[in-house]
């Protein structure tokens, strides 16, 4: 399955899953929560997801390293400050939160498959290959960072 590693941009994976979640709308059961409450939570999760994405992006741009997730060999700096002190993957966490918000907004239990599938796919085909490159490139510095900061949260 290595042929899938670092091949599909994570935003495309998220968009495909968001469309699939939309297509699951006719499937029961609905959320067992009042729709107004689930919509409020969805808005909060979406805001948190956008904040994670933005803070991760800004940290990369400030350190002048690539934001291209398909070319981790082009990372020139190991970013460990800002939001990267809390999570090693704030942009993927942000996308996961956006998909979770979308699932709540859609008001069907089946839509939960989307954020779960995203997290599993991104971990296997994006994060782990990136981590291999980072370990090769930054050695002990990356290993120390990875030992003190979680992959997700």
C-alpha cells in the first residue's frame, strides 16, 4: 500500500469524504441530540478546526518551510513552537474537526464515518510517511519532539 503514501493532498481526501458524508444524508438514524444543540456544537468545532489549520499554516510560513504535504523532503525546519507544542499535526487535526463539525451539521449518525475514515487514512498514508522523513532529516531532535508531543491531541 506504499503506493498511496504522500500521493493525495489531505484537503482532497477531506473534500471527497465531505461529499460522501453529504450523500449519506438519507440514511437513518439521525443524531439522538436536539438539532439546535448539534448545530451549535458543529459551529464551535468548525471554528476550532479553522483555528488549528490557520495556526499550523502560520507557524510553517513564519519558519519559511514548505506547506506542501506531498513533499516532506522539502521541510527545511522542524517546527515545534506555537500550536506545534500541543499537537504534531494541527492542520490534519483541524481538517478532522471540520469533518466532525460537518457530521454534526448533517444530523445523521452515518456521517461519523467521514472523520473516522479521514483520521485513519491520514495517519497511515500521510502522517507516518512524513514522520519517517522527519526522523531521517532531523534525527534526535524529531525523536525528542515526538516523545513529548502527541501525534493528534
